[in-house]
C-alpha cells in the first residue's frame, strides 16, 4: 500500500460552514461551559449555606463586572443548551429532519436563546419585579 500525502478525513478546509456545524460545536462548548459553571454555582450555594461574611463575599464577587459577565455567560449557555437539547429530543421523536426544518429550528433556537436570556436578565436586574 502506498503512503499518500493527504488527510485521512475531511476537515474544515473541505467543508463549507453550515448552521448545523455551528450548532453542534456550540452545543458541545456550552456543555463544557455549564460543567465549569457548575463549580461556580456550588461555590455560591455553599456561601449561601454558610451565610454572613461568606455570602457577602460571594455576592460582592458576583456583583463585580467580571462576575456579571460570568453569570451572563452561564445563563446564555444554559438557555442555549436547554433549547438545543429540546431540538435534539424532537429529532429523536422523528420530527424536523427535512433540511428546511433543520434550518428553521436552528434559527429559532438562536432567536429564542437571545430573547429568553434577555428576559431573564431584565427580570433579574429589576429585582424580580
């Protein structure tokens, strides 16, 4: 067998970028982000359980600009991962395999992620009112 100088499988230089690729990559990335963010959530819950100075320290950290960016990123990842997971469950039930439906549901997930994350933060910044 001759040794050829070519890739063993196609890569990004061969494929044209598509929404399905983007959503798959983002689903995996948000899963990783949620796994890492879970450590922050546990830290906050432990601070709540300890109360007093521990909670005040955690609240100050989360109220800082970096803490707000982290919380926003966590909520964005959570909403996207949830909605895209529902999309995958619908695929498991046999719905949405036609190409126009795949694209429509993909754009719907992106739009709903933006809207729901914005609503969560509007409510959160207004103090839950």
